[in-house]
C-alpha cells in the first residue's frame, strides 16, 4: 500500500507533528506500507506571520493536484490544515477521493493568542474541514470529547509512541545545577505558556531545553533560568533522566510527546489538568496535575520514578501505526463499498 501524507509541518521544524510522522513512517515500513510526503520543502515558501520558523508553501491548487495524481497513492492522509492541506482536500473532494485527517494542533487557541480572532470562528472552519473526510485521528479521549462537543464527527483514536530503549532511567547523571531540577522541553513559543512555569517560586533550579521565537525575550526576563537551547537526541535523553520533575505548562497541546519521553526516562511530570497530561498522568501515576502548577511540581517530587517508567511502557509506535492503519483501511473499505 502507498499512502500520501500531505503536511504543512515538516523539517527543519522540530515539533511533535514532525516527530510523529517520521516515527509513524518508519514503523509502517516494517508492515509493508510505503509512505510518501507532500511538504513545503519542494515549493517556494514564505514565513508564517508572527511565527517565522514555520514556512508556508507558495503554490497553486492545480500544481498540488498534479503532484497528488502523480503519486499514485492508494490513500491520502491530510495531516495539517495549512495551504497544502487545504489544496489536497480540494483535490480529494473534486475527484471523489476519500481521505482522512488528523487533529494535531489547537489552532483556534494558537491564533487567538497572536491575533484578535474569536476561537469559535476558527473552530467552525476546522469542523467543516475535518468532517468532510472519512475519519479524523485524535490523540486523546479528552480531545475527542472536546471536539465532539463542538460538532466534529468521525473521530478516531490515535495514540503516540516513545522509544523506551533511547529514553531510559539508567541515563540519569549529575547536572551542574542545584537540585531539585525542574525541566521543561519544547518549542520556546508563546503557546507553550512557559512563563506559567518560570514565574513559580520553586526550590532548586529551572532548566529549559528548546528553541523558538520567545527564547531571547524569556532569557532576558528570567536570568536565573538555565536556557540550554536545542540539544541532540542523545544529550536530551540524559537531561530527561537527570531531572527531578518534568514541567509541562502548556494548556493548548493536544498530546505532548515530551511527556511520555520524560516518563520513559523515569522522570515524573507536573502539568495542568488539560488535554494530554490529564489523559496520560491524570490518575496520579507518573505525575501530578493541578490548576496550582507550583503544587503539582512539588507533589511530583514524591512520585515514584519506577511508576513513571511503567506508565511510559503503555505507549508504542507499533500501536500508533496499527491505529492509523485501522482508520485508513476503514476509509478504503468505504470507497470499495461505494464503487460496488
């Protein structure tokens, strides 16, 4: 089987969407499924306003339609709702091609954080975009419940995975900072809500790993925080394992791959009780969630690191790939039924 993934998010971006697609593709290959990608990298691009690290493809619906037709794909999966995703959806609808989508980003919340645009406007548009496909993959039950309440239908479960051989507790070592060490990893951008973490009165040290448009501003505002920038995967695994608590202050992520990477490293998580954290550690195993993020951080210090690791073992890339293919096969089955 050949599957074409249409995504506006791709390298050199470093985020959960890109990571998920890469690992999904690797896993599907072992199952005899070829994945091909239609990304901004083959087009001229322009920076997304207010977020220049994200590049938007400059192309035409006719050009995209030709590329999709030439791909000879058995199935089309639309990953994002950007220019390429919009043009791919247009092609599918015009040609009677079934397609699936995935909901990775709380775009309405991201947009309203940057521009005075009511969230309901964006949700109305997104509902129409996703409901026109044969299935929308969502990472957590709490996200599915939220979207269903907003009128989204055909929602399909799609978990994430973690490399438990790479992210391991035995990589724990000494860091040159006073303990306890509270670590946060991810894009340093406004929607990640880092000030909610950095403003907390906590003992020990705060460490932030990652890069992004807010980094310079936050470094100036929080001189006592250790900003380490982007770190290679090997060093990142050591940082996860060597921290005492992983802090996830975002309120808008739909999952949080970094959460299960931390858990796999044996490091408990502190977060708000929102989509992602509440689904993964909301029961108190592996971490603590609370509207009082400071208390969650302090309580997480007492969480069993062994239980954190055990919680991560629930998440595998094989399960992620199997769930993805369940939705694809269902969509193809509908097409075959219609053709008959």
